[in-house]
C-alpha cells in the first residue's frame, strides 16, 4: 500500500511540475497504474475483472489518441514543450485534428459525455476508499492535463463544440441521477456532473 501511495505522490509532483508534454503524459499514466491494483485487489465482487477491462479499454483508447497527437507534434515540429508549442502557428486542419485528439483523449479520462460508462462500472466495483480517491483526485489530474492542450488549440468554433458536449453531459448526468438507487452509482454520476461544471467554469471564466 505504501509503495503504491509513494508512486501516486511522486508521479503527481512530477506531472504538475513538467512543461514537457510527453513527460507530463507519462507521469499521468503512471498515476493510473496503481489504480488498477486497488480495484482488482480490493474489488467487491466477481465482476471486478470486467470493471478492469472497461477501465483499460476506455482509458487506453484515450491514451492512444493523445499519443498520436504528441507523435505528430514531435515528428513534424520536433518540439513537445508547452512554451515552445504556444509560439507555433498551426493550419486550421492541423489545429482542429490536434484539438479533437487531445480533447477526446482526456475527455475519456475525466470523463465527459459520452465517454463516461467506464467510470460507472469502476465506481460500483471498487472499494469505497478508491471511489473517493477516483472522484476527488484522479479525474482532476486528467482535467489538469486537458487544460494545457485546450489553451493551445482552442478556437471560437471549437470552444462552442466543447460547450455543447459539456451542456449535454451535465443534463444527461442530472436526469440519470434521479433514477439511481445505488449510492455508488449516484456518486459516479455526481462526479460526472461535477467535472462538467468545473470544465464549464474553466471555459467561461478562463
């Protein structure tokens, strides 16, 4: 337990202090690795293996999108540093595709609508302590990473698209919460609602 907690702390410190986007992404992924251990080791039922598969499938899909975009930036421009990338000028097509990859990649991990199904499964099967950690910390690290890429590639048109996703996600989570009787599923939808609202205020007030 202390070893995995140590990994969480070290990777979090390295992630928030790095301006190299590849390094930041790697540290972020290492924060997720101990999460698999806690869900699998202390899960409540035999369905925990299915929850692990949902977690891996969805989050690795998001990681693949982010890695494709980072590989493009490195291959074409030779830089992955945040400050250096902010000085570059991208074409409209480049900017749009990079925004889609980064936005969708981290939207899976936050998660935003419609990529949140894995969170419901993991919340139900995970131990209570990990559910609290997942809602209170882990999804916030994904949002922290997304803010870097959002600032670099957002345009007024893409901002409006992101707002549409957020509004739909907030309404969807709100309506679903009324029909939920399981407390852990309720917490999961509350987390989705919370992240939509945090992202909404970030866009409007940022």
